[in-house]
């Protein structure tokens, strides 16, 4: 029997970091940039109270889009919701790309930008970074007649660095107007730098910028897969045509609305991250582990000046029940990514690292 032929796609699939340790039951996962404090109590209450599992969800996520428009002071009709911002990226690539088009991404960046671009036949070009920071100059160098999209996260994952407000505006100005700039604001809530501004704040009225947002980070809803995009109405309308029906489940829609409205929990999460990130950064510096500034809920740990390698630290931490993210898939040598965790998780990390370095 002959199998139906399928298209061969030359793409390396997304490989998440470890999510468990087979030998250790009570492990600490500090590898996926998840919320340190979990989810708002109001979210749990809302889900338990209102879900009817026998009914389809609102296909257009209207109540959620309304809540987003009110909180961020943006237009309802320019919002699209998806099963995580991953799905928004997928729809963008389906809408804009055809074989042999070109997409530019930073040298170190969220893997799904390149994966969905390649699935749709585009060639992905990598703009070199300077000291793990996105370079406007290097991005512009990669632009050609075939360039259709530039993807970037600001602050960036996995490096934790960011483009200043004037740098991001300069990038958009230097790109041709028919090139779509996609700015991923996934870690916006964590950064507290005066020279930073979110993509949403800078480009609300732009006709050639699309903004990505997620509920997986500060809002703690990673398990429910919910994100949204914001852009020109014509682009959003076109995205809605090819968007799957009922793509955001009802639990996710209700939880996201409740999460948006719990201002005190968001403030608590931001404060927790800021206090612990500064404490951990100072602690790591004692062992010559180089990190990015406190811009996100994670650190890129560079072991080039440390007496132990990233591989040695990772193995020893895992033997003690702590998981960090290897940077091999990003091709960053001798490095790990560390998520800021709960107080208990952070204290355990510090305790184990002290033991490792005392040997």
C-alpha cells in the first residue's frame, strides 16, 4: 500500500526545556519563564464559577477583546486573540509569506519566529547581535527586496536585553514601509527602564507594525494557551479570515479577563520579580556568572568567566532537583537561562549553588 505523499519541511521542531526529572519527585522548574507566583486567586474563582463545558466558546473572544481594549486603551476591532501568541505568529506567517520570501530575526530569538517562517517556505536570515543585544544596524544590513517580515521580542528572549525607545523607532523608520515589523511585548510588564517603551505604546497607530502579547508570563496562564495581537484593522481582518474557529477555549477567555482585572496581583508579581531578580543577580556576580540586567523574569547566565562550566552547573543543579534551560538549541555556548521563581524556589537555588561553589 502506498502512503499519500506529504510535503517535506526542512525545519527543526521546537524543543522545550526539561519539564521534569525522572529520578526526583519534588523538583523545582526554573527553565520556562513561567509566573513565579502562579495565577491570580480571582482567576481560579472565575473559572470554577462560570464554565459550561458543553458549549462552544465565543469564536471572536469578544469579552476578552473588550477587556483588553479597556485596559490598554486600544481599539477593539484591531485586536485578535489566539491560542498563545504562537498561534498569532503562525497566522501572520500564513498570511504574509510565500516560498523564497525572506524573514529577518535576531541572532538569538524566540524559536517560533523562524519555525513558522520556514514552514511557510520563507528563508530566515539572522541579524548578528552585539553583546547579546539586537543591533538595528545589523538588522538593516539583512534587508533585501525579498524581505517581508522582521520579528523581534523586546525585551528579547533568551538574552534578556532590550532596544531603547529611540532604537525601536529608528528601526521602523529605516525599514521599507512595505516590510511588516512584528514586536513581541511578552516581557513588557517586567522591565522598569526609563528609556524603554513597549511596542504597543509606540506603534498603536502604525500601519505596518503588529504587536504580540501573551498571558503566559506575568498573568500566569501558560497552561491555558492564550495570547493576542494588535495591528492595522485591514491586517487583523485578514488574519481573522484564516484564524481557526473557536481557537481560544472558554476557560482561557474567562481566565484572561479575570487576570487583566486583578491589578493588585499584577503589582505583587512585578514587585516579587524585581526584588528577587536583583537579589539573585548580586548573588551570581559573586561567582563571576555574568547576567543581563533586570529587564525580564529571567537571566541569561554566561559562564565564560566562572570557574565552572554551564554544563557542570546544570548537571549538579539537576542532581539536586533544580531545572534550568540549556542554551544549546539557541547556539549560545557555555550558558543557561534561569527563570525567577517563587521565594522557596529561589532560596533553594541559592542554597544549592552555595554548596556547589564551596567544594
